[in-house]
C-alpha cells in the first residue's frame, strides 16, 4: 500500500465564458499545476483538484515535469505502462479496490465552474487505463463519477453508498489504450462538485487477479474529465486540455506563469478592453487601453488560475487565455 501523505491545498480553476459552450470541469486534463509531483499522494498539485477520500488514502498525480521518473508521463518504473496521457502531459490516478483492506478507496474531486441546473440533461465523460505494475495488476469494475452538492476532504471523505452518476459496470483491464466511459444524466440537484473513484462496496465490486499472482490493488489513471450540457456533448468528444481562444501573433502575453506582473504587448496602438477574471468568475481587473502595452499587477491575488479576456475595439474579436499566478 502506498505511504500516506497529506498535503491539502484547494485551488479553484474556472472560468466561465458567457455564450460559449464549455466543459464545466476546470483543469480537466490535470495539465495546470502549481508544482511538479515528486512523491505519492500529491493530486493537489494539479490546480483545482484535491483528495476527497480519507487521510490514509493516497491518490496520485502524474506529470511529464517529474524529474524523478516514477510519476512522470510516461512513468519510469511507475504504475502504468502506456506511453502517454490521453491528451497533454498529465493525469490523475486512484485505487478502486484493495485486497487486504476492506472498502479501501481513493477519491479525487474538484469544484465545477458552475452548478448544474435541475431538470437539464448533461453529458459526462472521462478516459481511463489500468495500472499493472507496483503490484497493482488487478482490474476492477465500477470506476466512475459522482456529483455532489458539497465538497469532501480527508476529514469528511466521500461515502461509499453504492451509487454513481456514471460508472463502468464492466471490468476495465486495458493497460495500453485509454478507455472512454461516458453517459447522459438529468440533473436532479444543483450539483457543484465532481468526484472520481469507485463508490461501490467490495461485495458489489468485481475484480480479476491477473498478470501478477501477488496483485494487491486495482489502480487506474484518469484523464480528460468532462461535463457539459447534453446538446454540447461534442465538446467532450473533441477534447483539448486547455480551453482557450487562441491569441493571434500580434498579441504577446508574458510571463505566464507569473508572480508579480503580466505584460500584454500589441504590435501597434489600438483600443482594447482587458479583463482579468478570478477563480469565481468575478472581475479582478478591467481597463480600456489605447496604446501598445499594458501591465497587470497580480502580486496581491491568490495563487491559482485566472482568465485573461482581451477584446479589440477595432474588429470586436475576443481572445481568451489562461493565466497562472504562482
């Protein structure tokens, strides 16, 4: 069993774009991070994500920036054998079953960018693949998504109550390819949080002990988590890891990530509206400039992800970019 280690931060990364269909899951590919993983139990280093299971659980964060290799993508002597993330260079990982500990579960969760609307249909989707090293070569079923109106944490962990809004009833045993799990629900509450894991008890979870006779745990990577109104389900099918409206070459934003200042430079003088939104979609900064550059002071705002929106008054085109405050 992986060593317990609790590092608990909760950064919210969101970003609502009016009249633009979007994935309601912030940082859905785990790409945005405040630091690289260097040990187990560090899912909170992926901005917005945190541990929703008890203190003894150790959900993991994998990112190509890990220099040690064990939690790199692709991992070196790590828990997985596939060569890459489903998209980007990062993913999360959870244990769904442990042979030696009754009802042992690992859960990770995040706050959605906005609450679901009761009565509206939503499309839910994620990708997963099976771990087969570290003695973790025992596939299971039931990996899925549960929505919640409250956040969970190690001191108030997600309950195991045999219910999930989306889950795989089939055992997922593919260690090479990413398996797509998806479905549609009708929201029966104003859910604002998402949890990933196995929400069913051991007696209702099926497993296969294969490849290693000493397999002790069922271990899964998860990537590209998506929730969107059912009418916009193609957003989840045509997944990109960071949702932006690409800046043209004549707009330069730097540095990013940044600690104190973000510079915005244009090729020529123009009238431009600049808005910086905080983690809850509130306006942090708004200004109309008429010259070639602007400097945003971000030293006083909390660490995390923000949305920079630039609208040209010349052609009324809007560009959106994620800004990371370190």
